[in-house]
């Protein structure tokens, strides 16, 4: 089969790889119908050294089951399924609490198992991981259904962890796909004012479509001042940080009101961050977030996607064949594309 590997920063190659096979009785093999490039894929795209490569790439996919292990029940060959970016058994104490990303029998696609930017992928813990979709689903819905694998669930996780509620005020930092779907999720949860911090008009226009009431293009202290100007000097109760770099965290600290919540879902590219008296402790600010346990949200988000109430697939603004995946990385890195859909 053909699969995508990152050899070192900037060097993405699609090449022949061994066909995935059942290795454990709890595995399944899925033929990929749709995959994509994630904003978090750009972190290793910028930093991976040749000594650490090559590594398989891709963690978002939907497809059809080709084969199942002997201990996989409820799924069969030909089923259309979507997979969260983290596999899990869905039965352990952490999974039962909705924390699938901490499953002791789980892990992440492209980290120890094959990547999803490929023609097929082995799925560990298939029964607990894969969510069956209607086999007669309109093909036009596949992009939106694919967002359930990561970006929609991650945006929802940001809003959920911030306890967004009806009438709330929310700031979303980042106009990437996750940030835009955090806007959508905050709107779904009843937020009244949603301030989107982003400076790419085509993206922020989509943010307005998803429910943003205000857009702030300024960054740093100037951006923080704009948020406070819009909110009577206080900031918003919830801040959803969907970038992962220190300047975004610093803007979150500046934009949150006393007693508010900062919810981070951008993969942090730092270890040390302000959490002392002047930043979080003094104003009683809660810091939360983390890798989204997408599996916990898929069933709840799925009906609105199927009936067209929401259209999260709008975040895909370019479609490329698998062989051109490297161009997808380049386009997203240059901000020429918001999110690239891959069709094997």
C-alpha cells in the first residue's frame, strides 16, 4: 500500500509500505476513504530531525472495515466507520469517565501504529475505538463526518472543559480548523458572545458563519486590550486556546476575566508558563484542557452532522489525492489552505 512518512522537517514522502495486518485479536484493518492533514502535524513538520525520522503521519480517518480480529464484536467487513485520533478499549475506568486519551490499553495513531495518511490502517482496540456510521450516508457528508475524528471533537472539548453555558462570553484564540470548530461548539452550548482572535479574513468569515459575534485581528497586548474593550474591561469568562504557542497562552491569560476558565487544546510547544499569583492564582482562574477524548463525544455530535444541522466539514478548503500529501503540508504551512482533505 501507499502511506505518508515524514523523514525530517519539511520532507514528506508518500511511498510503498507493508499492508497492515491483524496483529492482535482486538485489531481491525480499515481501508481509508478520507484522511487529512492536521494543524498538529505541522509541529513535527517544522522540528523533526533526520535522526528521529522517518515517522508515519496522520491520525484522522474514516473508512470501511476490511478485516477484524477474533475478539472484535459488533463490527464486520464493509462497515463504514470513523476513528478518533486516539484508540482505546472504551471499558477501563478512564474510558468510563470519558477520558479515553488516558486508556492504559490505548494510544495514538501514527505513534507506535501506522499513520492514517495511507491507503489502509491497523486499528488496535477496534471494538472500543471505531464508531459505525450509516452505510448509506450521502458521500457529501464524508468531510463533516471526518471532523469527528479530531478537529470537531477537539473544538468541542475546548468548550466542554471550559463549561461554556447559555449566555456565556467566550474568547477563541486561533483561526485554524480547531479554533473555528471551538466557535461552533461554543455556539452550540449557548454562548451569547463569541470573540474570535484571528487575522485571516477567509477564516474569520467562516468563524462568523459558525457563530462568532466579534473578530479581533490584533495580537499580544493590543489584542488583549481589544477583548477587554469589548467586555467592559473585564475579559470573557471562558477562553479557548487552540494554537499551542506561548504568545497564545499569554493572550489567554490576558483575555480571561477573574473567576474564568482557560481551556487549552492547542498542543503546547512549551513546558513552562505563567501560573502564579499575578496570572492565574490571584484572579482565581482555572486552567484546563488537554488532548481531546474524542471517542467520548462522537455519538453526541453525530446526529447533528447526519441531519445537516451543523456543517463542520466547511473547514476543508482543499482536497488532494494521497500522492500529493506533501503539497497539502506545504499549503497549510504557508497558510494557503485551512485544512487539506486527503483522498487515497
